[in-house]
């Protein structure tokens, strides 16, 4: 059911990274998409222009920073600067996908903490608030000195898991770092959890060693925050099948699908994979389209924006959805 907000007080703009999601959110909020444009000069420089009055308005800019990450980040900075210089009352950067979140610490000498750098740049551009969903590392919130609303796609993915109505199910964490996520879904829907011991060989290669828990003759539900090169989930599928599972249903918030993800997923023995529309898929996943389900987070973002605009609790949104 669409909301009806005062379109004279709230403005939602879309960068070029995912205008489809922004349009869905505007439809849910009952407001028109903001009139603005971003275009490239012949030398590659970007120009953003807002074509309507935003003075004193509460403005939101939708711009995931997926591939090409650096170009999309720069566009976000320019949108924020443009709106601030146009005297917007508040500018919120809505980032369905937050690039560089995996670079959140120094795990070896002479390396950057790029997630902190991105946070600094967003603040310096003039953002008053950030909205993101399923950050790879929750501690990235602490890199900001402005409010961050960290949404999670649990209500969206959880609803899909429930619709499967699987008996004898078990939630599997594809690696040790994802145990809390698997436990949250198990608590929400009901079921046991198992863990796969994964060792990373390189940035694009992982090796699944063994399973902690019993999965034989069970239906597996596996959830992760993102699928990038698909090494983790496809290795998990292989070791699960080797240990006698029946069917494997996977879900991930962010469909990054960087090479060689498609080649790996085509060969992986899963039944269905659900992803959200935080990142546009286009025809990148045609090779697995018969096994791919895309779910929308438009209502999730719409509810969050409405609550932020009306100074209501955002965290209460998740308590209400989990209770349903």
C-alpha cells in the first residue's frame, strides 16, 4: 500500500546507478521522482543539475556504489554537493550498496582503511545522513560522525524463505563470519544451523573444508550479504551435496556478480537463488535466469525514508516486520 507524503517537503532524486529502484520507492511514498539530471562532458567530467527548487526541503539521493564503483561514488559526491549548494534543509545519501565496505581494517601492513576514507568523503561532500542496507561489516557505521540508518533485508529475504514451506530445513552459514546472520534467520523462521569451515586462498578463490553440524537428507537454506565472485557459495554447494543434502536454496542481498561468478553459478548444484534489487542485474545473470528470483527492497527503503522524514524510529520498522 502506497504512502502519501507531502511532495512539497520531501524530494527523492536518482543517480544513474539504479534509477529503477528510486522510481519504485517514489511510487511507494506517493511522491514524484525529483527532477534532476547527470551528464558527462566530452572530456569525461560529470555535471549534475537539479531542475526544481529544493530550498528548505528534505532531500534523498539514491545511488548504490556498485560497478563502476569509483564513478558512482563521484556522482554521489556531486549530487550531495549540488543539493547542499541549492539550500536543501537536509541531504541523505541513500546507498543500497556501499562500496569498499570490505576494506574496513588493516589486516596487514601498509594497506588503507578505504571504508573509512569513503565515509569521510561522503561527510565532506555535505551529507547529513546515510541510509544503507546490509553493510558487509556493521562497524562501518562507526566510521561516520553523522547518523547512519543501517537497514537489513531480513524481512524481504525471510518472507521468501517462508514462502518455500520447506520441511526438514537447516540454515547453513557459508563461512564462520556469517553465523550471526544464519542464526537470525533460523530464529525468525525456525530451524537448526550448520557452519561451513571456509579458508580464503586469494581475493577470488576460497576452499570449503568441512561442515560443522548435520545436513544429510535435509533441505538447506543459505544466506549471505552479497555474492561477488560466487566462490564462497559455490564451494559451499559442492560440499553440501557431497554430504547428502536434498535441495539448496540460497539468498543474498547484493547481486554483485563479478567475474567469474556466472561461470561458477551455472555449474553449482543449487535449486533457487534469490537476490534483491539493490544493484541492477540487467542481462548479467541470463545464464541462471531459470533459477534466479529477484526481490525488491523498495518498500523497505520507502518505509525507512518515511520514518526518517517524520522523525520516527527506523529500528522499530524491523521489530514490526519480524513479528508479522
